C-alpha cells in the first residue's frame, strides 16, 4: 500500500469493498477528495426519494471508511476535501464527519476538513465541534471550512482549552460561493438539509476571531493562526468592493483585499488587489492565496498536505495559477475593467488593500473619487 493515498468518489467504493482489507499500516497521508458532480445527478429537489443523486451511497461508503480508519496505524495527516460545488441537494452530515474525526488514530497530527459549507446537522445529532475539540490537544496543523462552527470551539468558560503541539490553525469561513453564505455560529439558525440556507444566523468570523485569540497563549508551538472571510460589495454604492479578509490572529491585524470579476465568462477573470500589485486568477486560486498556502496540493498527485510536511516529504506543490496584469492582458488583449480605465483617466491609483490593528471589525474598501472628478453612468469617471 502506498504511503500517501488519494481517494475520490469513484475509488472510495472500491477501497471500502476490497477483500481482504488492504494493509494501511504504512500509510502516512490520506486525502478524500469529493467531487459531487461525479455522483449520479437528478433534477428532483427531493434528495431522499430513492437516493437518486447518489448522496446516500456516498454517506454509506464514508461510514464504512470510518470503521477502517483505526487500521491506519501510522497516519500523520488526514484531509476530507469537497472539491466542487454540489448539485441537487448534495450535503454531508456533520455526525458522519465527526465519526471520521473520532476514528483517526493517535498518530494523526494534521487534519483538514473542507466541505465548502456543504455540511449539515440532523436534529439531536452528534456535535462535530466536540469531535474537533477532542483531537485538538495532539494536532500540529488544523484547517477547517464548515457551514457552522461553535464560538466555544477554542474558548470555553468552564475549562481552559490547550493545544500544546499546534503550529498552524486556519479557519476559512467562505461558502461554496465566495459572495454567498459564510460560516455561521452553531445553533444560530435552523440546521435542516432543506431549509437551513434560508435562515441567516450570526456570521461566525468576528466571534471566532476572538475565541481563537484566547487560544493563542495556550499554543506554545504556534507559528501561524488566521481566519479568512469576505466583505460584500454594495449594490447601491458601486465604489464599495467585495474583499477577502485575512484576520491574522497572532498579530492582531486584519488585511482586506478588494476583488472584482473583470471577465465574467473567463474562469481566471477575477482581479484582486494587494498593497503592492494586482493579481488575476480564479476565485479558488485567490482563496488559497489569501490563506497564504498553509495547505497545498502536491503536483501531479493532488494529495492535500500542510505546506511544512509537503516540503519535508520531498513533494512539489501545485503552483497557483496567478497572473500579473501584463500577463493577463497579453492573454486577453481586448479586455479591461472600470477600475483600470478610471485609473488611466485620472492618473491616480484609486483602490488599495487596507490593513489595520484588530481582528473583529473588517474594513469597508472603497474606490476613491479624486477631487475634480465625479462618477457618471456605468461608474466611469468624468471631470466635474
């Protein structure tokens, strides 16, 4: 058996039904990459009837896999990664994720759970955050991207939560659509597979940032702790840009990077501005950039590993497909955007990423209107 294993929707079933059970005692890393688009699809909104979208079959396979996890006696890192936006009612039960976490062997010190917000709980079901808290003391690396997270995951009134081995902690609060619903606090809305998307509870980012800060003194090995979320654009004030917000918990700073889709029909047509350059790429690539690549995919295998382990184990990381302005314009010479046009007209830089002290309140990032100029139809600038 390989030291590093990647399982997909198509290979997971073969793995859990093998007889005899494969020897996994030498496996050090395990990545389960779920592409919901590879499941049988249906146009029905009734996700239970006859399991016509293959979701329940996947659940059964994951539950069977949880029973096999204790046999991975030398496993160091585990990643459950939803790699696509689900269709037609796709979701993963949070108790099922909890069963996978609880089944991890004691040797597993790096965990990533990324559902793109496509996880839901059933009434009175086992609580996922409790499972995460149980393994936290032994973890060195943790990355989470879930639909809901408890504000007490890292800070509790009745106990001091400690993570003596933790080196990196990253929480990504973005959902499967960056401009859609973000991570909410557990219990702040009706967690129901049919209706939860319509109940907007409290966004978790500001509260989680504070609870993560409370954890810092109890992580003596910590090198990096951050939380990623987004600020929304203003449909009435077009000078307000959507942002990726990087909350650096260790240094008590927030860094808000504005972005805009400048080529809606091009997958790599999203412009993000930092304090020193423009980057154009796809939204997933920009998210990874905002996360500072703490976890990386190996090339060409696509194992998901903490960046530190990837280097130690001699793997090459997938290079992020980021383009500079000149590269992108050479690729799409006839395309531009209002920001670039306005800056060319005024001869001034009108938009920048913004950073400031504090991790609770995000910054509203606006495109400046220089003195002597005004916005006219379509937000193009004209002399007053």
